[in-house]
C-alpha cells in the first residue's frame, strides 16, 4: 500500500510538471528552450560551446591550497537584502554538494535565514567563526557593505589583502560587481545576481570571455525583458508605471524600455536618486517620498505598475504603500523576491531558480580553485521560471486568474 501510494504521488507530480510545461509553452513567454530537469538553456553559440569544453578540463573536486591551507574567501555586497541571503545559502549548499564544505557544516538553515531575516552580514559573521571543513574558509573581517562602509577604505583593504590572506572575492549584484572589478585585483572575483553584467561593464561579454582573466559574473539573459513580456502577454496593458531607485541598469530598466518598444505599451517612469536609508529618520523620510510618488503615479492613468528592484526593501511596508494602486485596481508586478508577493504584490514571474543557480555558481568557484581562469568560464545560466501570485490581492483589484495559470503557480498566497 505504501509503494502504490508513493507511485501515485510520483505520477501526480509528473502530471503537474507536464501541465506546467504545456501551459508555459502555450503562454509562450519565458521559456525558449527546455532541457530535462529544472535547468533551461538557450541555444549555444560556437564560442559558448568552446568555453564549456575548456571548462570541462577542470575538476570540481575539493582540495586544499598548495601549502595545505584553506582557500580564503571574502564577500562584498551593497546592503541588506533577503534575496541575496537566500542565494548565498544556495551557493553554500552547492559547495557542500561538491564536497568543499563538509556535510552538515553549514551553520544555519534557509528557514532560520528567513525567520530571523538574516542579512548577508549576519551570515558572514557566523561563517567566519565556523569550521566548514579542510578546504575553504570565510576570512575574518572580510565582509563589506558598500552602502554603509567607506569605499576608499574598502578598496584599500581589498588591495592590501588580495593574494595575502584573501584568495577569492564573491560579490552580490551590480554595484559590488562594478566596484570590485574596477580594482583590477590579482585574485578571482565571482559576481552573482547583477541585473546586466555586460551592460554595466562588469564583464565585456557573456559568450566570448569576460575581458578580465580574474573576473567572472553569472549572467541571466534578458531576465527583466522576459518578465515584463510575460506580464504583458498574460494581461495586456496600455500604460505601465514604474519608480526607479538609483541606477537604471541595476533596476533592469533598459529591458523594460525595449519591451515597451517591441510590444507598443507606454511607460510612465519616475526616478529617485540613491540616498542614505540607514537611520530610522532617513528611512522615514525616504518612505514618505515613495508614498507620495506612488500616490501621484496612481493618478497618471496607468493600468499596471512594475515594482522595481530596491525601491521597497521592507516588505511589511508594502501593503500600506501600495494602497493607492489597489484602490484603482492597478495590478502590481514584481521583478524579484516572492516575499514581496506574500506581503502585497500581485504577481512575480521569477527567472531565478535559486537552487540550480547556486549549484552553477558553486561549480564555477570549484573550477577556479582547481586552476581554471575565472574570465574564461561559462557564465550564462537561463533559469526555469518560478510563478508566485497573491490571490487575496487579485480578488481585491478584480484581477482575473485562470485555472490553467493557477495550476502552474509555484506558490499562491492567500
């Protein structure tokens, strides 16, 4: 009876996967080519195939440094962001699967990270005091937040320590990736989750080498374009509103603009320059400004709103801030973070399969420690999409949710 139930469950899971694949192909928006399992890859060019062939020459097997010591890792980020914390956890998990971290030695769980809202700084503080096994360590005082720390001091510290007590630097996002790559350090730098590493100048190309032998950056091709395209095809809009915080490339806005040109909808955009958001007074002033801009945006005649990266990082403020949009039945689409759907956004089509992206990044790290040149490793990874929707918000704004859409959702918040 146990075996038959298990078989039934497996069949049910297979049916669900089939339905999901068919439905996504019918809506024809995020996936261009599907491979077995959870990974999705675009067609490879000859240069990409050559890169991958070269990468295969290098093992991912764990080992110590030539002197018997551990490989020493530092980390550079911009500020607190739970999405970064989750991805770092999956990179650690990928390294554990490869044997670089001993089984059971990751000193926290994903559940603890989410429940305690742990930042990457919180995680690093624990990691630098932890014994992860004989192969790697996170060096003491090797964590930097560019949003808070003096950049000249960070640059000085990294230049002084690179190659002495730091063997590799992992960076999160566009700002950190640009900052560290421009230092031209003599050690490898591995960047992940930058919106567009090529357009921002972190790497020169996603298919023909990075342009710097010590710089590697994970590339998710046209992720923002594919997201906005899906939202439009799912329920076409005439006027899309967006408020961009800081750099438009970091926010992925060039892709939004290109998508609007391809599909013929108008974009109404407000900009907010980067500013201090550290003290309670600074945050209060910032969110007052955001609230006023969203209220003004709701009166622009928009019929959809795109919540861009880094605009509202405190999810408990979302419902209050987005109320002017709810009141006019304007759907709120997201670019990242399923938690933002849970707390007030309508929908997220996430192009970031964190588990397998973590494995992809871990694989690159392992090959660099085995002698591969960081800048020559493949950096393109196209994720299978995750779909998240807030059913309560959909009801509130009278947004139609069809059954064939709901059945493929990864999570429905109610």
